[in-house]
């Protein structure tokens, strides 16, 4: 077994590192370290401008075909890109338009939809959010109740979505709504493209326990959108949402973020002279996390190599997601234990250590085991599809 990257892949990694070194201004991270509850406009503008620079190099959607603004690059390049972005804490490593709206439109969209929307996603001009979850429909997404009714040439939408990341920043939303309330629940759902500034849409912030404004509630009150904003076939939306799309599913970003924080912790332990023989537990714990990071990486590379070989990862992607998100929590706990009470201090405190990153990671890593499918849901997938255990 050879786990090495090819010389071409290594050269691409170097190119990204060089780009990030040149393009991210000195001390840019300070703007992101001191967070406001709202997530400041300055942070957002900085991230948007940076995203457009990536788009100019065709890196934003690098695995997409060139006619839609990508490079047609292999999936492993996408993985390397995501890994470097996350490791270097570059802003906006993740973009829903690129990750699933675009790939879905390539499969199910009309020619008009492809031409109208794909280049604007790849160029970073338009930002998308995902309008799936509802107060009564998360893991059991097929229970969603938001209604879309066709009236003449328009769909009329009513209902509520929740946990919508970037709804307050997005230009467009990718919406799953019920179009046939009498059909079995999986067979009455359709998918729509919704302009987030349409009359009747209200976005209300939800502040997470780290004090950040990332997600929102979104209310639809007789929102009217043109008929041709439907994606694919009516009432076939569930299958469109569920289909394993050709986007990067390796969860490498989470592992790379953890690796960077783990390296910070090692540096701090060195500086504080904790790595001495009278405190063996510090070295042991850091070594243990080091092993876990290696495991997480190879689980991620395994998913990518399956995709590269043209296979659709299934339970393998669940293993990588589960492991990477729970690794983040184990690392945050280790950081908390090592730093003691200092670990709880916010980045704004004058006595903070490691720029408050342990406190922030401890709080934000909780969401990682919920968003994108909870750990229990991932374990169910691994048990049934991976191990062939019975469902009920
Ligand atoms: C940071 C973050 C960002 C998000 N962004 C978006 C977004 O942009 N758009 C969007 O639509 N949604 C988003 N979500 C919502 C996310 O998809 C849901 O939170 C997730 O699917 C879980 O649904 P729920 O919160 O309703 O919990 P529930 O499904 O109600 O689950 C509650 C608990 O029950 C457990 N459980 C549920 N079903 C089972 C089962 N069959 N077997 C065992 N245990 C089970 C769960 O694991 C969990 O512990 C985001 C969530 C987070 C945390």
C-alpha cells in the first residue's frame, strides 16, 4: 500500500500554500479571533473578497468542468485544497453552492438553470444557503412540512426552516418543500431555487453557544417564485437530495483544523515546559491525539480515493465524518484539561491563552457532531449499510 501523494499533487499543495502565504495579509487572523456575536460585516467582506481571489484561479469549484468555471480537477486536488484551506484557517473553506447546489444542478438542472447559476457560484459572486431542516424535521428530513403550491406560473411557498447557515448572508437558497401532502412522505417533496430577498421571506438570527451568528430561522409567508425555479421533477426532490453527489465527502477539513490546533497545543506545552518527565500524562495525551489525527486523515483519504476511482462512498463517508467530528471534541477536551481554567477564557480576555482558541473549539466542536447528520445517524448508516445489521 502506498499512501504518498503524486509529485503533481504535492506541487499543487505547494502552490496553494504559496498563494495563501502571499494573499493573506499579515495578522489577518486577528480580525477573526476577536469575534462579535453577529459575525462582523468586515469579516464577511474579507472572506468574500478572498473567495473571489480563489475563484479567479478557478480554485473555488476546482473539480467542476471548465465550462462552468472549474478546472475539471481530480477529486484528490479538491481534498488537498480543502485540507490546506482548513489547516491554514483561511476564511470560507466551505461553500454550499460549490459543495452541493452546483453538482445537483449539473445533474437535474435545466440548461437555463445551469447557465444562469453555475458560473455565478464558481466565480464567488453568489452565495447559497441550504433550506432543508425544520423544527420537526432534522434527522427525519422527509417529515418536512413547508409547502409549495403551484398557482398559475408561480410556486407559492409557506412554512418555516431552521438552522439555516448563512441565510442572513446568502443571495439564494436551495429549498426542499412538500408539493404533495397526500403522497407517502418521501414521495411528495420537491426542490426549488429561492431568491433570499424575495418578499415574504423573514430571516431571524440564532446565536450559537459560542456567541456566534452562523445559522438562522427562515419564515416563508406566501413567497412567490417563478415556475421554472423548480429543480428536476416535481415530487422527486427526496431522491435528488439523497443521491450521493459527486462532491468531496472526505471530512478532511475537520481533521486539518484539529491538526493545526494540536500543533498549537504542542507549541504551548513546550513553551510552558510541560513536556518534562514529571508530567508524563501531557506527552501521552498529545501523542494519543497525534495518532488519532493520522487515523482521521487516512479515513478521509480513503473516501477520496474511492471517489477518485469512480465509486460512490457510502458508509465510508459516515465513518470519516463521525471520526473527524468526534476527534475535534476529544482534542478540545484535552486542550481544556491541559490549560485548566485558562482554557475557558474568551479571546477578548487579557489573560487568554492560545488566543481563546481552546474555548472556541470546545464550544463549536459540539455542532460538528450534529450538522450534516448526527453521530447517531452516522452510526446507524455504518451499522446497517457497512456491517449489514438489521434496521429495526
Ligand atoms: C452547525 C450546524 C449547521 C447547520 N446548517 C444547516 C443548514 O445550513 N441547513 C439545514 O437545513 N440544516 C442545517 N443544520 C441542521 C442539521 O442538519 C440538523 O440539526 C441535524 O440533521 C439534526 O436534526 P435535529 O437538530 O432536528 O435533531 P433531531 O433529528 O431531532 O435529533 C435529536 C437527537 O435524536 C437523535 N436521533 C434522531 N434520529 C435518530 C435515529 N433514527 N436513531 C438514533 N438517534 C436518532 C439524534 O442523533 C439527536 O441526538 C445545521 C446544524 C448545525 C449544528
